[in-house]
C-alpha cells in the first residue's frame, strides 16, 4: 500500500528491506539526504553496497529478524528480492506496518515535480544513464539521478540530488515487488525515453521475447504527446514497440538512415573519436576514453537526448572527454606479473560478445583469457547455451565457472558448462569448465603470460575472482625475482 503524498512530511523513520540491492543502497542514501532516518536489513552484503552504506553511516542489519522492526518504522520499502516467508515481511503484514515498493517510493518521493528522463533496454541502460547524468552535471543543470551502477565521476556514487529540473533514471524491466509483478519502469512516467535494445532476458519471470516487448509497449504508451522517444534504429523489435507512440520518435545508430548517426569511428591514442550527425547535418565531434561499438551507441543516445533538451555541444564534448564510465564496465582491476585483469558486468551473450570485441579494440595484440560465471536467472538456464559459445569464442581462451544455485534447477533446464566448453573448442579456442573461482584463478595464474589480458565477466562477485587472481599473480611475480 502506498502512502498518500501529503503524508510524507509525517514520516521520520524509513526501513529498507533488501537495503543492499544495486538500486536500494543508493535510494537509502537519497532518503537520508532528504532528512529521513534510514535503517535496513539484508543478507550476503558485499561492496559496493556495504561500503556505500557504511560511508553514509546508515545502520543496517545482517539478516532478517522481526526485532529489526522494533520500534516500528513509519514506512518500509520492500525490495523485489523479498518473498513471502521472509521474517520481516511476515511481521510487517501481521502488524500492518505501512509499506511500498522501491519504484513506488521513487515515483512519489523523488520523480514527481521533475521532468522524468528514463533509459530502458536489455543492454547499455546503466552506461547511458550515467553518461546523461554527467552531461547534465557538466552543463550546470544540477540533475537528480539514479543509476544501477557506481559512477567514478560522482565520487563513486550512484545517485545525485542536484535539485534541477530533470530526474534521470535507469528504467529496469524486472518486476517491482512481491505484490506488484509489473516492471519497475512503469512507475517512472517518462517525459522522455531512451530504448537502447530489446532482447530476451529474465527467463525467471518472462517466458519469451514477446512478453518483454509487451512491457516496453506499455512504457512507450506512458510518454505524453509533448514527450520524445529515442530508439536504437537498427532494431526491428524496438521499431515495433514504438509504432503506436503518440509523441515524437527519433532513431539513433551506426547506419546513415538513422536520424542520429555516429560515423567516422576511430580508436586512437586510448580514446574513441566519432562524428555525430542529425538528419545528415553534422552536430558535433566526440572524443571519449571508452572503447567499443556499444559505448558509441550509448553515447549517441545520450547526445541525442541532451541536445534535444537544449544542452550546448561544448558541454556535451567536455562531458565525454572526462567521462570515466561505470564501475565493472571494462574496469581495470590491476596488473601483476605482466597480466592485466579487467572486470565487466556482461552476462548476456550479446553483451559478452560486445565486451570482448571492445577489449580487442582497446588492447590490441594481447591474448584474451575470458572467465564467465553462469549466475543470472537467465544464464543459469539453457536458454542461451547454443549461442553463447560463438560470443565467447571472440576470446582466445575461456574458463566457465560453476552454475550459481545449481541445485534449484532440474537437470534438463540447467546450463551445462561442460557442453559450452566443448562447443567453444569446436570454434578452435581453448575452453574448460571449472568447479570454483579459486580453480579458475589457479589456472589463469599458471597459464597466462606477461602481456596477456584476463576478462572476468559476471553480474555478481564471482566469489572474488579478480582479487584472488591478482594475489596469485603477485605471488608468482615475487617468486620470479
């Protein structure tokens, strides 16, 4: 149940159930910045959520217990990972403590009164949202924003409350809460909308691509006539989603028939340079320290939206020249014994392929060792098992970790690391399935040579593989002295 807006001023204490989520932790910071007393609870908390909460001095409990709700808070925000049977949730329902979802809270407490700019899509929405936030900041527009990733440009924060006209938010198609199975982005009521891509994902809640596309059409239908939608113009599925939009629709892409076109793309001196044209006329030239076709597309979407909202090209150019990307997007974790270790959030075949292709552009000539963790609810299943080998074969050698929470899936549905490794070998690449992250670290440390690159890809911690590998490589380096 959502509390009427007029009652918000009576709230003092707000408790977040699942406080360490990628969005929940920054929302806790936003609430505290607005003057609320914030507490929360979660399990299995690790950085960056734990470090953010601790740095803000927000008290949180490790584990769900009804004692965490005594005395009762004025409002509880319930994360979408919380299910019936959770000790705190059951107490909330028994005691009739007011509660809402995170998306409802954002809608009512933060987005209302702003121009809502929403970035949705299967891939690229985090980076695109972060780019927009930085562009608007550099332009002096003081944006409010929330991103599902950590942004170095904002002192490793995922949010900002600048007090400006726009609220820029990453729009997630995943379900909202146990009592609201619709996607979170339907709560954000976009005035302007970017759709970066549309592919099948989230196999735990969507049976097929058509069911996801339906949610995207519902989102499109929320944009007012005065609004604007920007879509990746090389996607037939996205074009179908906006076919009945009543507002202006513009396309962006790497082909000249798109309204917004990025051309003359060149990787030079550790930066990507490209030309931006709108309907055939050059608008600006961009230089940014990010590699890869996917990052050019994300940048192009952000440029198109910012330009349409009156931001000058000079500010856009300055923003991209200083944009530091998002943590865990081709993030260099360290180099030891001559081996460079890089981490990326990629966990979908398309994202994996684009990430590895970008690595080849950024670090040409290096042998690429790739490690992938089947951790997401889609990757744990066999859904992408036939297409994943081709994506991973962009690397020279591949290590596949064990399936996360494998015991929760029946054999016929479960992803098979051995089968994928065998298929990769048929592409002429080295590949092997491993039983643990430690085994992968041991293998890479002994097999990788100076000048090689290790790309670690997962939407989770991969049991600390990056850190473990670097420690093993450092030990080898010391032994060779």
